[in-house]
């Protein structure tokens, strides 16, 4: 596994940001009936997943990268939902998501 260079960490951060942005556009697409938000969603997803592919090409194991991504993206989307869409986020909901992310992280390390 390659060292965690600033470039690698930055690429991962941008990938997560693009994936979270894409998911955050789902309500605005109104069921993919609005072309511009739908195109923005597709472009964001393709770019975010493309960056993950580049990270894998560098040598980061898929078995580590995907679980960590799967843990971080929902937390980012939760933050967007609460901040921009006024969705409720109880302390229990946030705590459970953070605990689940922790478990995913542990599983990817020890598995």
C-alpha cells in the first residue's frame, strides 16, 4: 500500500466531495426530470468514482478504499441534508451513523 501522501489524501477528499455533491443533487433533479441538475449529478458521480479508480491504480487496496468511502459519504450527505435541506438529525441518528462508520473502518483494517 502506498504512503498517505498529501496528494493521495487530497484526491480522496475531492472524490468524497464529488460523490456527496452528486447525492445532494438528487432532490433537485426531481426524479431526473430536470436536465441540468441531472447532468451535474452524473458528472459529479463519474468524476468522483473516476478519482477512486485513480487511487486504486496508485495501489490503495480496494478492500480498504471502498469501505472507508462507504463510511464517509453518508456522513457528508447527512451534513448537507441537515444544513441545506433542513432535514432533522437526532443525536441518536448521528451517533449510530458515526458508530457504523467506525465499525466499517475497523472491519477494513482487521479484515
